[in-house]
C-alpha cells in the first residue's frame, strides 16, 4: 500500500512560544477533516515531507511541527527552557492556536513518549492514537542504546564513539561523558563526538554499518541534534522513572493502535507489548523483519493503514 501522494502545506506558521523559542508548524489537508497531529522522534529530530503522506488529505486536517530547538524551529539546538513539559505545553499552544477541541495523535519513537504523556495530562483532547516504535523513556530504555544492548550488536562502532571522548572523563558515566563532550567549549571536540554519536544512531536505526558517515558540512547539524538528545537523556527526559506506565489509568478510552518492528534495535518491542497489556482495547501489530525506520516498506504500509483504520473507527 503506497503512501498518499506528495502534498505541500497549505499554510506554514512560525509561532512565537515565548521570548526565546519560535515553533515551526505546517497545516494541510481538509480544514473540516479530523484533526491529526504528527509528533516526530528524537529528541532533536524533525518532520519531513513523507510524514504528511500517511493521511488521506480529503478526510484529515493534518498538522506537523518541529519541536523546540529542532528542525526549522528556532533557535536551533538551544536547550534553554527546553524540557518535556515545555514540549507538552507547546502541543497545547498549537491546539489552541488552531481552535481544535480534540485531535488524533500520530507519533513515532520519542514522539510516542510525548503523545502518551500528553494524553495522560489532557485526556479530554485526544480522539485516538497511532503509535510507532514506542519509547517509554525509562532509564533501562536509554541504557539499552548506550550500554546494555546496542554496543553488543556493533562493538566496533561503539568503540569509535568511546574513542572520541576525553580519557580524563573516563570515571564518569557514559551519559555524562557524552553530555560534557557534546556541550564542550572545544568546538572540534564537540563536533567530533557529535558526528560519531549521530553515526552510531544511524547504524543502529538501519541495523547496518553500510550507511554514510557525516562530513564536515554536516557537523553543525550533528551538534545541534546531539545537544537536544543528550540534554534530555541526562535529565531522564524530565519525567519520573516509569511515569508513563504508572499513569496508564489516566489515558482516555479511545482507539489506540500500536505498531512496532520486531527488529527495532532503538526501541525494543517490549515497550509496545507493555502498553498493549495496559491499554484496554489497544491493538498491537508487530512487523516481522522490520526495524525502527518509519520508511521501511512494511512499516510505511502499516502506518498508512493505521491512519485509515482510525478513520473508520471514528466515523
């Protein structure tokens, strides 16, 4: 099942959220359709043109935005007043800007974290959720990526990351070593570590070392993305340990579709399994031979089907 045809935004907004941050938002589709908010991954990621194409533009009012410090939002890479609660407040700000009473949340990875937290805080605003490769933002989920899981799949690539870090920080935790290097005033160190870190993520996402490395022209982007990512990781994503699973009773009783790749090495499928156990009526679709990338053919098809299926449930 192909995605819907390419579509350009009918309107683009640069919303001033406070005296520092301005959020990039785009809107398209049917102004009278079911409102759907797309929440991208990261932290530090951004939306792209394909993210618009999961939704029938004749039946959905489609809204995408780049989170604080990310993508086309400004200032890029800035972590001042940039926490999970700020992002949740931004979602509410966008909803109020568009005068939307209720909307569907369509999210992947870190975006799923935000979707679940938002739905627990604002249950009356949520019509339905489609969540891909959910990330519960527990300490074990982060440590899987840098300690307990990922480095065991690609020890040679992880060794490259470690080799970029100053030896004098070896007594610190890996999270702190990465954080201090990426935020270092030594620009060359920050760029070197950030490029290695982003390559590590690229290898893990694709489950292959046969992916492009970052060139000097990419270093600034690597630093900006890495700063947002490590800022959130160092602060335990600004939520309590196990906060999402401990508050499942706060979720609205709405259609929830969980989609996860069996070979997701970024966010193991356990997270979606636990969510399915805790959400009454939720459907869990586990895709064989599919990983974390939304653009993999099996995942792409499942996401479009998920958006289409919710339409029939809400009709």
